[in-house]
C-alpha cells in the first residue's frame, strides 16, 4: 500500500524509470499583443509554415545573429 510519501514521488522507483530528461529543456513564456497584431503574426507564421511560437523564436534569433 502507498503512503503519502510514495504518492508525491514522480517518475517511478527504478533507476531510469519515468520520462527521460532532454539535454535542451524548453521554457514556457507568454506575451501580450493586440488582436490585430497577433493576426498579422499568425498569418506570417502560417505563410512560413511554422507555429507562431517557432516563428517568433526564429525571428528573434535571426535578429540576434544567432541563426
């Protein structure tokens, strides 16, 4: 039977159990934009065949000279 301490554990009991950790974790963030601004960004992203978040990340990396 599991006690409260067992229920709070994540990933399993055995070595290597659970979801593997990646070498480059993602960070979630949010941004604010006017609806009209978001629509323009969304259209540009769709035209590029990308999600809005991927489009914005790549745009920022290009601006920084890292892509």
